[in-house]
C-alpha cells in the first residue's frame, strides 16, 4: 500500500514537472517567434522570401534551437513554480508527514530532470546542428550578404612537420596570396616552397600553385626548382577559409570532435570556440539536475514572501547562472583560461550552492 502511494506521488510530481516545463517552453517559443517575425518582417518582404522557406527552412528549425537554449532556465522556473504551489497547498508537508524522506521526495524530480537532460543532450548534439545549418543557410541566402574572408597571415599545420602560410585568402575566387609550404624532418627544414598564389581548381578538385620557387635541402646541397604552375594535393579545402561564425553550431557530436582534432593537428588558433561548443553541449544538460535541486530546496519550504519570493529568488539565481557561464566562457576565449574548466565552472559553483541549500531544506 505504501509503495503504491509513493508511486502515485512520483507520477504526480513528474507529471507536474514535465507539464509545467513544456508549457513554459511553448509559451517562450511562441513569444520569441512573434518578436523574431516583427524584427525580420521588413527583410522578408523587401527580399521577397518565399513563404514556405520562412515557415519550413527558418521557423521550423527555429523551434528546437530556442527550446534547448532556454531549457536550463525554464527547468528552474518550472520546479520553483509548481513546488512552491505544492508547498503552500501543504502537499509537501503531507508527503513528508506520511513517512516519505526528503531524499525519497527528490527521486521523481531527478527522474524528470533526467528525461529533460537526455532530450537536451540529443537535441544539442544531433538534431540542432542539422536544423541550425538549414537556418544559417536560409539567412545567408535571403537575409545576409555573402561571407568575405578578411583573415591575414594565415598559418596552418596540415600534418606533422608540414606547415603552410598565406598572406591572405579570397574565398570568392578560392585564391590564396603569398603562399608558402615548409617541410620539416626531425625539426630540420628540408624543403621550402614559395609561390605568388595558390588557387583551387573546382574541376580537378586540386590546388594549383602558381609562379613557385622550391628549395630542397639535402645536407649541404640545395636543389632549386622553379615553375609557372603545378598541381598538388594538400590536406586543406576552400571551406576551411570560408567559415561562418556559427559553423561549430552546425556540427554534430562526432563531427565537432573530429574537427577539433584536425584543427589542433593543423595548428589553427581558433580551436577554443569549438571546444566551448563541445563542452557546453554536455554541461548544459547536467545543469538540469543542479538547478532542479536548488529549485526544490528553495520552493519546498514556506517563506513569508510566498510564491512571489520563491520565483524572485529563482529568477535571480537562474540569471546569475547564465551570466556566470557567459563570463567564464569569455575568459576562456579572450584570456586563454582552460576551456573545459571555464565551461564547467558554473556547474561546479552552483553544485556547491545546491548542496548547501539541500542540507538546509532537508533539516
């Protein structure tokens, strides 16, 4: 009988948790879509964007992105809201008075948190990258102008001991200027190529090095070779120099992991933002558990300010968590702070807060 009673409580809390969460997410997505339409309506009309492209390519792909973006925030708000309501209806007191321990009371919350966390992880690592790519392609096609690469003094390591350099790259013409290749063996330069330019042959799918000069060093001897044009196969593609700022958001779990390894091998400088994206996709879902514990600990005890005070404290903590995450990731990108620690630091700090509040609430 007691077991059946507890199972009913579990079902009741899980239903309340998930129902409040999905209702809150549906409301915020509806509001976000309305604001986004009002912001972009002039561009949609002036550039004669087809209606099916707006609805299917853009807004249908808009929903999972924003649902996952606000997931942690509305997990917290949902827990605060319905738990506070239960507390002021004396439901929490009745559950605890029936012999259910505070630890046992947390179980349905953790089950519901696990459901949301797994959904968030799958969305972030497999579904959202595909929808983001469609959304970015839509904006690049209809709204934004074509991307222009303005990078200067580009260095890449294509494989161990093989380094390339170019002064600049025109991604529209697929041409790199003032190009050079350095080949090292045992930290000793054995070959150096200097060329006026390197161009991608779209038909042959190969690079063509133009007006080149090669020095091959064999001990004390040097062999000089010059020429007008030579085809070559290098471990780089024009797409490597035509990146959009949101490219990391369009990669799934396996792609971003392989891409980070490839960037590190080639000595590319902007690895941090890809690492941040990779770690964030796991840290975000885990925060669901942390924020749920904080929410239950705050809302399960009555306070003089009532539900309004619970929601106020909850919003303060949730927004401070988001701000903390933004600041720590900026430190990683701008100051060189360890990327893994920067992404996980908010979870670590708020885990300590959750433990403290849980002990206070369970007394």
